[in-house]
C-alpha cells in the first residue's frame, strides 16, 4: 500500500526539482506531501511540482534517519566485491519510480579494479528512462557517493550513457513485480 504523509517544512530546505534537475530552496512552513521514501532520499509534492530532498535534510521533514536505514545498503563491511557494488546500486532510486536503478535495468556495466594503493576503483555505466531527464546528475551523484562509502573504495565513477536506449523490457522480473506489471 502506498501512503502519502503531509508535513510542513521546519526550516528552509534545498531540493532538486523533478524532472528538470534544478536545485531550489523550499521555504520553511511549506506544506509537502512525502510521496516516496527510498534509498534514504525523499520525493515530495509541493507547490504544484515534485522535488527530491536529500537524506541530510530529513530533519526539515521532521524525520530522524536511523543508522542502518535504507539510506545505506545492508552490506557495508569487508573487502569490496561485485556483489557488494550491486547491492549498493540497489539502494539508489529514480525519485519518480519506486524501483531501484538495478531492477529498472538502468545499469549497463559495472566493474571493480585494484589501484596501485591497494584500494579499489568502481566504475559504472548507466542510463536513464528518458534522455531529457534532468535528474541524471542527481541519480549518478547518489550512486557515486554510496559507492565511495564502501570499504576500500578510493574512487568511483558513474557515467550516464545512452546506447542502447532504455526500454521497459530491460526491467528485471523483480522490478516488474514491484511495479505490478507482471
């Protein structure tokens, strides 16, 4: 069941306008409807539009983010490997769609390589559901920050690519189940 919670912002809050990707400030006292809370960020409806609010601004919504919440993947200890990277990417969401970027079929390539320092570099190639989506930098930045939080990861790059173009057939069976389309 999908629930929407209405709150008033307790302070001015930076937000990213969806789908344009512009950063705006929502003023204290603005009434917002929290429509999605996944991957640690929040999608809110306010002033006739949708906005993404980062985990660091949860307090403006009156929310306390608990350690170990969905803001970070469950696997956070040990030497980084492919499985850990994929699990981390599954904690990243398109703010308009309640399915992670892996199950949406947006991640085209992923690799981990050892650096001369003994640490690791993670590289990801991903796409978006639509070429005109202004949220690409926000989604890629979220993925990059989460990857940099993995043990031993010194560098992470998330590149947006457009070939091949994304289409619904790329959604995994789990993603289809979450969306109720199969």
